[in-house]
C-alpha cells in the first residue's frame, strides 16, 4: 500500500490514508500513536487501528472535522466507488459513520471543510467539478 496523506488528529494521534491501486488490495485509513516509547525509552510510532475500504474505493485525501472527532475521506474510486466517507475516531477505535458513493464521481481528489463543520467541498480530478456536501 502507498500512504497518500497524513493528518494530525490530536497531540498523540495521526491518521494516514493508504491505497494500493491494484485489484484485490483494500485501501485503509490507519491511526497511529506518535507518543509511544520503544524499549530504549525513545519516542516511536505505534499502530492503533485502521478502517478498511474495498479495493475499488481508493481512499485519498483526508481532513479532520473542526467540531467533532471525525475524519472525512475522499474516495477516489473506480467502478462507481468514488465518494466521501466520514469516520469517527477515539484513542483506540475508528469506525464508519457514513459513506456516500455514486458512479457520477470521476476520480475525486481534494477535500476541505468549512470552519463550522457544516459543508464539505471535494474536487473531481476526472471532471474538474467542485462538489459540495452538507
């Protein structure tokens, strides 16, 4: 798998989007703790958990909600699996809250969110559209 983007969730957690770009290998969003200590008492990253998408979803860019413990994930997608997913997270878990996919989306790419957490904006690399989700 190829890591695509890393974002900070809090003082100790980061999220990483990972895609394989091959059939049969599922994409993931992984959560890692960056405040772990190794045997020599040095700071080390430790794997916490992951959420797995199907092999056609292609998780891409991420953004953290400004108002909740949520991550929004662009699904670049092939074969109608492009869209946006919302994942909730805690110190030990990550779960899907919702997912919206449609075959009209052509290679979704970038994502941002307004400061009130009300609107999500996603760019389409294939069709050059800007999509707004509410």
